[in-house]
């Protein structure tokens, strides 16, 4: 099964169970689509062997479904 991943941003938190993202019909988002809600750490993770950035940690805070 091929996954169609899209990155969006939370633009408004309505309550503990509902939020608004900046994606919609124009982005081929459909009712029933599922999302992972996360935030990125402020600092990069650095590889101690070569001192290169491995990117930021992703902290998952919830899952969502388009209604």
C-alpha cells in the first residue's frame, strides 16, 4: 500500500479533541484521512562521530482523522 504523505501545520486548536490544519480539498485531503500530530525539538541532534546534524527529534502528541 502506497502512503500519500502531506505536511501541514496546525493553525488553530479548537479544544482537546479538534484542531484546524492548513490543508484541504485543494491538497487532496479527504474525509477519513488520518494524520499524525507532532512537534519538532528546538535543537538538532548531532552525530558525535562526525559532528553532522541528524535533524530534530519528532515528538508525537496525537493522531487525527479528518471529519
